[in-house]
C-alpha cells in the first residue's frame, strides 16, 4: 500500500481526459491522511466534476472520522470544493454520493470524476486557494482578474489572515447605478456588504472580527465567501455563455487604516456622484471621480513642439508658474484627492522631469489611484523608468511621427534617442506586470498624414497597449506659424477636413486589424460607451 | 395550429444597468482640473473659472453650477460655446447645423433673405444671434 496516497476503497484506476489525469469514484469512497501533526485548522479540498447528462448535479456528503463536514453539489466543470475542519494525527475521510450512473459499454457504477483530493493546513498557505464559483484568470488591459458567478469561495492563507487586519482587492461591476451588491462572509460571519460602483474600484474589508476568534484556538477556517445579489444580464454578453457576476482582481492583505477609510469614502462618493449627476443636481455634496493635476511646469523641448500653446499657457499661469506640486500637495487636496480614481496630469511641461516623480507615483499607487501622464518621450532615464515600472500609470507618449524627418518637423532631432529608450522601458515593464500601460499618441495633421502606417508598425514593435488618435485642438483661425526641420508649420492649415479625417479613420481601422494594435480615438470624447458594445470577456 | 411567435428579444438599452438619464456631458460632475493656469470644469474648458488655490470654493461656484444646469437639460452652456475645441460642442453644433440645413429647404422667402444677409456679413449676424440664443 502506498502510504503517501490518500486514496482508499471506492476508487477506480487513474485515467486521462485529454492530458488531465483523474479517477472515477463510486457511490462511496475513502481517503486516509496520516500524520497530519498537531490539531490545527485544515481544509479538505476536492477537484471534481460530474458527467450526468441532462440531470441535476449529484450531491456529495463528506465525513471525517464519522463526523459530517458538510455537503456540496458537484458542478459539470472541474471545480475545487472546500470542506474545512479542525484535526491532527490520522484522519479518515468518507465521501458519499447520492447517485451513480453507467456509461454505454462500461459496466462500472460511476460517481464523479476526481482530479485531486488533499488536506491543506491553512496556516501554511502562502497564497489564496480559489474554490467553487470562479472562472479562469483573464486581463482586460487594466487588471488581471477572475469572473465570479453568483457565489464563490476562496481560502485565505491563514498566517497572513491572522497577522494583517485588512483585505483589499479591485472589483469591477457593469452596473452604473451601484445596484449590484457584493456580500462577503468570512469564517462563517458576514463581514461586508458593498454596493459595487461601475468600472474598477478598490475595496477594503476589515478582518478584525475573525482575528479575535483566532486568538481562541483553531476552530475557524479563513474561508471567504462572496455573493452578488444579481448577475450581469446575459443579453450584454450573448457571445459568452457563462454566468457572470463581477470581476475580482488580486487579493492583498494590508494594515493601512487610512487606506481602509479612504476606500469606503471613495466608494460612497462615487455612488453619490452618480446619483447627483443623474438627478441633475448642480450643487454637489460629492466630489469628482477624476482629478486633473499639474505636476510640472517645465519642459525639456525648447523651442516647444510646433503645435504647443506654451507662451500663452505660461502667461496664464502667472504667479503660479513655479508653484510646487508634489505628493503632499495632492494629499492637501483632501476629499478631491481621496475621491479620485484617476489623476490626470494636464500640465504644460514634461511630468517625467519632476524631481519627486518616484515619490508621487508611489503615494498614488499606495492609494490605488491610476495616474495618467502625457510625455514627449524624451525623458526616459534610469531614474524615470524605475519610477514608472510596476506602477498603475497610463503613459501617453506623444510622438506624432514615425520617421526621423517628420519628427524633426514637429519637435527636434532627438528621434534616434527615443526609440531605444522606449524599447528599454517596454523590456522593464514586461517584468512588472506590464505597468505602466503605454499609449502611443498620434495627432493627425497635414505634416504627419503619411506616417500613419509606420506609426502602427512602431506601436506593434514596442507592444503598445493602444494607439491613441488625438485631435489637434480646434482654435478657429489661429495665427501660429513655425519653421522647423525644413518645414513651414501653419496651425490653421494643418487641421484636416472632416472628409480627410474620415479617410484616416478608415485606414486606422485597417491598420489596426493588420498589425493587431488596438486604437482609441479621442475624437469620440464624451461618448459613453453603450453597454451593448462592452466586451465581457477575453479569456 | 399556428406556431407561437418567437419570444421578444431582450432590450439592450442599458436601462437595467442604470445606463440612462445622463446629462449632455458628464465632465463637470465627474472631473475637475486644478491647474497652475487655473481651475477648469472640463479638459477642453476655456476660460478658467478660478485660480489654483480656490479649488474648494469653485467646485460649487455659480459659474460651474450654471454649466451643470444647462448640460443636465441636454443643452450646451454659454461656457461650453466658448470652447469650440471640445468634440462634444463640435458634434452638437454640427447636428444643429444639419437640422437647420434640412429646414432651410422649406424656408419662407423672408428667411432666405436673412440667410443671404448673414452670408453677406461673413456670417457674423448668425454668430451673434446664436450667442444670444444659447445665453
């Protein structure tokens, strides 16, 4: 007898489905676990599925040394099922099904298919173990996440759950009106009930009520159960037959009381802001969900880019031209900072030159805010790359040109320095979850109209997350004329007509498919994407 | 026996997701810009509606409330009309022009004369009239 194998009576031999090994269990089967050590919080997990055609799921009852650990319905896809218990030493588990079936030509009485069955000690877990109710990991370009259905469960690593007070994770709801409610139970106790805001938002849950019980012994299993009151309606993801609730990102533990309070403020504010907007309120109790900031007022391109309104803007800045804006300034904005999920830098200046860029981005990352920076791409150094890599930053890089010649007509002769540093940034971010996101910006003008296809090639080469088409600001009939790189730039003449732009958009569509580069058009500013256009899945 | 008619396809208007009843533009509710050059209610905003240190008071100032009032009624505010670079303003004005163009085919003679006068003066009378109307 193999002492390391827990499988006892009631199991058929190992088989394979595709390349995945499994074994059938009959109506009743045993598992024996030897030498588990001192009594401790443990969890039996079974990875199982059924093959009963057109019948409801079979029911599995589980007993440990004759004591019931509970029951569960076995789904039609392989799913991890948890049965928590407290025990040590030797433990015998009995699994009992309510029915069996026989496949044509196979005389065996078959219960369910089991890939794996084991006992884990929750105190030694390093990572959460996801149980029933989850789909595979995906990414939507913002976060990695798993869809959950109506109900899901996950066992948290015991030691971390004991030593850290809070659990935080991002949640995405497709409901605009916060009518989707996410309820959390932990160790059998309700610990949170959150109206979920539209889009991604971070939530923080206080685990203290369970930690008090931990002190008393081993009777509690850190099993987190999540439920949503309603599903994302199937009609909005008709091409995806799954039952979808909300998207849940990575689970993290923390002890930051201020962040915990901030997350509750943020959530409540977002809900109130939506309600005030829909009610047409003009005097608001809520605060904005996105804050425009002005990080740095100096630039490394002089004379400025040909279309930049530099002189006019510096005149407007007046006495504030040298005002310092750093992480303490942002925190001093109080509720305007706490309520924001996006911080959008709108400075007339190169933000990467800010001497405290690293500190600013760290504070924003710690507060779970996404920072949007527009850069001319000429300030990538070891310092700025280190500050950017791994941070939740949307980095818009304005090149507007795909050749040295066109670039010289718009900015200067530093084209040859830019591409290697862009490649370096990309190499570094690949090691850090693909953050920052890179958006290559292209402002269609007469001067660069011939560069579009080459710009798509460049975007593909550095694996840009998106190619952004941004309109040249309409200024009526501006008298802005500059000579640069052997080209006479006349702002008024550079604006493309509606017909020219439509032709360019068609080409962009074609290149997007040809080069596999996603396009985001800021010409569509203000158009809220209709829910029917949303993509539910990208498995 | 007549077959039962197919079930009516579910409406995908977004109503059940709370996707309805939005103002013409959501910026002055959801976004706010605290910049060295001043406070702006939207990213295409022009001119500024306050100085950088006044951000807390300006958030509910009379000027921004007027912008919100117009937008929640589905109209561009006078402030919006000073920001021709905004793609929303451009879209709404283009739609208005299209509507006006389709009406002009059946215009009475007097209106035709007015349009001719407008063109004669480089469309300046039309601009002044629209500015007064939207105010």
